C-alpha cells in the first residue's frame, strides 16, 4: 500500500482526501449526533444532488453546484419552525433535490454524464480542483469549530444556558447548518451522496460509545474515519471494488461490533454488581 501511495499521484490525492474528510466528519458528526440532526443532514446531502445536475446542465463544475445547493437547502431547512411538519419538510426537500438533479442531468445536451462518482463516491478519481476545494472547506470548518469551541460546547450540551450567558445561539444554529453543508460537499467525492450518512454518523457514534468528553469524541471519531478510509481505499484498489461502498461497509460493520461489544460489557457489569450486592 505504501508503494502505491509513493508511486501514484491519484493514490496520494485519495489518501489526502480521506484524511481531510475524516477530520471534518469526525468533528461535525459528533455535533450532529449530539444535536440529533441526522435526518436534517440526510436531507441536505440529497438536496446537493440538485446542484450536481445543474452544474452538468449549465456547464460549470458540479461540485460547486452541490456546494451552493447544500448551503441554500441548509438555510431553508433551518428556517422551518413548525415542529409538527419538520420531518415532513426535510423529507420533501430530500426528494425534491434528488428529483431536480435527475431532471437536470436528463436535460443535459449530448451524452448522459456519468454521475456515479457523485452518488456513490470515487475517491480514486479525486482531481486537483477537488482537492483544493476540500482543503479550503476543511480549513473553514476547523477554524470555525476551534476558535469558538467553548461557545459550541455550551450550545451543544445546554442551549438554554448558552442563551442566558448571552451567546447568540441562533447564529450558531445557522453556522452549524452551513458547516454541515460544507462537510457534506467534502464527503461527496469520497463516499457519494447516497452513502454520506455512513461516514458522517458511524465514526462519531463509535466515539460516543468510547468517551463522553466532546473533544475526545471528536479526536476518536476522526481517527476511526481515517482508518475506515484507508482500509476501504486499500480493499477497493486491491479487489477493484467501489471505494465509497467499501468505506461505508467498514464504518457500519465496525459500529455494530462496538455497539454489540458495549452492550455485552454493560450487561456483564450489571450482573457482576448485582452478585456483589447480594
């Protein structure tokens, strides 16, 4: 694997992209799980496909279209106040984004473009433009989280107390939605729109089983993301399999292993404590 990375530029790009996406999804994924924004994140991810299709139709970079579409949908969803129809509206945005993307791709003149890399990911086909965009977006996400980390901590665990402290929680809410949109765009070329939720949720969920501290969970989730990307990339190259699917499978299977292991460990400890008390 090391020889492949040293000898081939596309492997170097893939590894860098995997590291960048892992760091970002580790940080934002922890926040998404803690704030229970998984459904919203899925809606934003699938709405990004509208921008991909529009990019092909209007002849501009599809990933930039995905970025614009994701940010706009994040802000629109964030403005929904009616809790009764909240999930319904997210689901409709989800469907509308995918439907518009399909129509735009169909209307694109000439041969039908290959959109598989946007739907299912293709980390081995990362271009220099993709990489520069991912680096830029990663820096934005990291700086926003690190510089205002104490504010984020209060906002995540006790939003009402944050309001009392005079923190502008509404601004943090919309900033978080935009950061989720940026993270989704970073992940699109790695695992694709369809499989984004696996890499966005699994590492963070595993970290939650291991640690309760926010900072530790972010670091652990990022580390697991790097492992999943590295193993998925290696298997994909070795057996000529889709890279996005390989990464997603590693992430999901590992989560269930940790989840089952934690459940068994907890039950064993409860039984042990019960015997000691008796």
